[in-house]
């Protein structure tokens, strides 16, 4: 595994951990999760996680020579 991919996965886990702690402390309404208000702790969470996941997937495909 490349160090870049490992760093991205580490960041994904950190983002997930932050969400888990928020959910345990506050609970999460689906609307709050998918369409959070600007400035909310969850604002940008889904987008950031998707960007990280896409990068990891692209790197994994590049390593194996496969395509999406």
C-alpha cells in the first residue's frame, strides 16, 4: 500500500471517528447528516469523506492496473 493511500485511509478513519463522537454526544437526524446547515459540525462531512474515498479507490485501481 502506498504511503499516500495509507494517509488518505488514516484521514478517513479520523473523519469517521469525529462523526461517531458527534453522533454519540448529539444523535444525528438524517436531514442534519445529508443536508447540514452552513457552519454545522457536519457541514461538508459527506463531501469530504466522498473525496477521500474516491482518491483511495483511484489509487487502488492504479496499483492493480484495473479501472472503475
